[in-house]
C-alpha cells in the first residue's frame, strides 16, 4: 500500500478530472457527451497499440533496480524514450487523419463530426503521452512513486481549470482598459485541448524531476545515450506482446462502443456514463496493478520469485476488497448516480440498471488488471496477449454484436455480456498466476 497509495491518489485525481469533463459535456448536449465517449475510446484504442510498449520501460527498470544496476536503469530509460517518441509521432499523425475511418463506426453524423474534432485535438499530446509512460517507468520501477503523483496532480489540476475555461468560455476581466483571458465557448474542442495541455505539463514535470542533481549523479540520466538496437530489441520482444494485449482489449471495447452506438445517441451517451463510473474502479486498481508489477520486477531481479508471488497474492486480496466495497456503493446509489452527469430523461431512465451492470463488471475487470500487472512485471507478456486475443475477439466482440445488432437488444444486455467475458479473462489470468510459470521468465 505504501507503494500503491501515491499512484492511487494520482489516478483518483485523474478520475475526478474525467468525471468533471463528462459532467461538463453532458451539460452541453448528449451528442457531445456521446462523441467524447466514442472519441476517447477510439483515441485510447489507437494509443494502446503502443502504450504497453512505452510502459515496458518500467519492467526493465524495476528488474535492473532489483539487481542494483544503476547504469542499466539509465540506459533502459533512454531506450524507452526513443521508442516512446517514435510511437507518439505515429499516433499524432493517425489522430489527424482519423476522419478517414470514423465513418466506419456508423454512428449518427453529428456524433461523427464531433468525434473527429475531439480526436484531432486530443492527439496533439500523443508524444507527451507516450514519453510520460516511459518516464513513469523510470520513477515507478525504482519505487519512487511520489514524483509521478505530484506531476499527475499538477497536470490534472491544470486540465480541470482549462476545461472550465475552454468548454464554456469566459467573458474575461477588465484591466488597464483591456479585456484579458476572454474565451469563446469551445465545447468538445475545448475539452480535448485542455486534456492535451494537461498531459504535456504532466510529462514535462516528470522530465524536469528526472534531471534533478541527486538522480543525475546516481543514474546519469542527463547524459545522452545513443539508440541501442540490441537493448531496444529486448524491450520490444517483451513489450510487443504487452502492447498487443492492450490493443486487443481496447479495440475489443471499441467495437463494443461502436455496436452500442448503432442503437442511437441515448444508448451511446448512457454507456459513456457507465464507463465513467468504471473509472472509479479502474484508476485506483491501476495503482495496485502498478505496485504489483514493480514489486514483482524488483524481487525477481533480486532473485527472490517466491517473495514476488506473495506480494501478488496480497495485491489480489486488496483489489478484491476495494472492488466489493465500490460495488456496494454503486448499487446503493444506482437511482441517483447518473444525475451527476446528465439531465436527459431518456439517459436517466437507463441509469439504475446500468449502474448495477457497472458494479458487477468492475470486479471482474479488476481481477484481469491485477493479474496482468503481476505477469508483466515478470516479463510474462505472451500468455496474457494470447488469452486476451481468444476471449475478446472470439467471445466478447461476437457476443456484443449478437446482443445489440443481431437480436436488437439494449445497452443493458450488452453490458451483461461484457461482464461475462471479463469474468472469463480474470479467471484465466488468475490460473496463470497460480501456475507459477511466470516466475521462470528471463528478460535479460
């Protein structure tokens, strides 16, 4: 918990920021809310092609730190940054040309147009997003989790202020005969720009801290390292399956969102609010997942895999306790919680049932996340990727299509099917953890 708590606080600050974003756009109109949900899912599904590849820096740093190899910590951080910058450039270009494939979603035309606006401006920060993941690996792999917390709170706080200013606009204030800080209401475009600026500031803060004298002396992080294709090859070998796992998961959920969107703007908007509720589970559990991954890497690097296994078990317990408590809170407040995000009566009519679906889903998703964190810390990335491929694309996506498109079902039935699919994935990851095969993986 000492390792996880700062990350949990960072994630909670980001969750609250996203909650405010969603609530603000819900007050603009349901089309903007739906477009932000679809645009966010499309953006993150594309990012997930590279997210875990950039994050894999943390696996190499944590095991190098466990071995006491300070030079390797600096070396692998630099190689991770090269991978992250290249990935970010590709993602930024993809976002600007996303208008070519958004029509494939078959969502209402108004939603498609707003979705492109969101993606175009959100993708401006793609390089900072990927670089931030690599820098997180440098700090978290060494168990230095307070710095990412401070940087995250700074970036998220700035994003919140910018959202209020840019989404709704401001008439400004008068000083010395001039009007200052006046801004027209930008709606969904303002939300995307605010997020991009907040992301950039978060990453720049991490870079600035990494260049502090104490860290420069120990890890020589300030000294330029040329690209090492042998080291990057090692990182890609372990990171590519992890990146594929993330992409398969997110792209599968993107298909879920697209299928739900075919049922109309109300269904898509209500599903976006459900996803927002899930962030209160996903984000704190991500803190536990990060802690599990770091501790696994540290202890395996130190040659003590049994200690890593024990920390994995405790992480599973803590995650389960949190998910059960959160499920109870969501269920008890199910008739009121959607009112925070929208006043659309059609969306509110679905709120109670979708809140229960979210409560069930988040427990199974938590099991999946925690298992993935332990396995990735050990460098065991191929098995989770294959399991995700099988369940997401042979069960989850076809089942969602059948429930929404094939049989004309509701968004509630789609979320019920999603809970079943993620239950299977959580169990498969748990069985891999219990087998202990991940304890024998070598990454160096």
